[in-house]
């Protein structure tokens, strides 16, 4: 696939952090856990574009219960930094009332995106709301929210690949890379 040890994206150098094989193994475990936890329920899985697209597909195709799929779109990053302002570029699906909702995002970083998403969903009175992320930077989190299903905890370093971008590039790599010093 698309697995070099080092890559250059735009003007920055990145080194391998998580391989395609490690990621695939972990996603399989997450999907199994979700299938067990929501057994005999219908689950509405909402992906957060753009960063979650690859993780979303790899996760949902391994889930063995019936799921409804939909997407929202947020943006907050410019280059290497979160602007702190979260925009919804694509609105929520209507009528989440009574549904079991699982939000799927690439990473929980400052937590501001998920906080805003969670508050938007709660007002529709869903049966439950949980979060699955592939990555989590605990030291960057400014909120009390944490992923309910998590792939990997990582240091507070900028990462690309497997859906995550730097300046709109690098999402296509099938491994995850961190910024080199
Ligand atoms: P938040 O800071 O938790 O609100 O995360 C907002 C969004 O920023 C995430 O969904 C990612 O799309 C993006 N993001 C956060 N950290 C990184 C990173 O290290 N690399 C690329 N994108 C990131
Ligand atoms: Mg995102």
C-alpha cells in the first residue's frame, strides 16, 4: 500500500508513528467491542469529515450489527494549529431523537470539536451519544470529554496520514506519521 518510513508533506518532514498493520489490528478490536456493546440495538454512526473518512470506512465495515451511516463536516485547523473556532460545514442529519449515536472522528485533540458536536446532538434527545476516535492527545485536551472507544493515545505532536492532513495534503497515506523535529 502506501507505507514509506518517512514522508514530506508540503514543506515539512514526518516520520512513521503507527503502521498500517498496527492500525488495522486495533480497528478490528474496536469494531468487535462496538458490535458487542450495541448487540440487538440499531446504531447511528456519524462520521466527522474530512479527517475521519478512512478510519470511518475501516471501522464500519468490521461492525457486525445493523448500522445507519451519515456524516457531518467540521473545520478548525489552519496548517499546524487549531484556530479554536469550530465551524460546521455540513449540517447534522435531522431526527436523532431516541437513537443510539456514535460519533466517529480521526482524533480528539483540544476537544473543542467534540464539545460542540455533543452539545448540538444532546438537544435532539438521542437515546445515547458516544465517541470513537482513532487517536487521542490527552495533554492537548481542554475539555472533560474523552473518547469512549479509542485506537491510540499519542503525544501532543502534529500527525498526518490515514485521513489526517497537513495543509490539505497527506490524507492518502495508509500509516500515521508524526512531525520530525
Ligand atoms: P479538536 O482540537 O479536538 O477540536 O480537533 C479538531 C480536528 O483537528 C480533528 O478532528 C482533526 O481533524 C484536526 N487535528 C487535530 N490534531 C491534528 C493533527 O495532529 N494532525 C492533523 N489534524 C489534526
Ligand atoms: Mg477533523
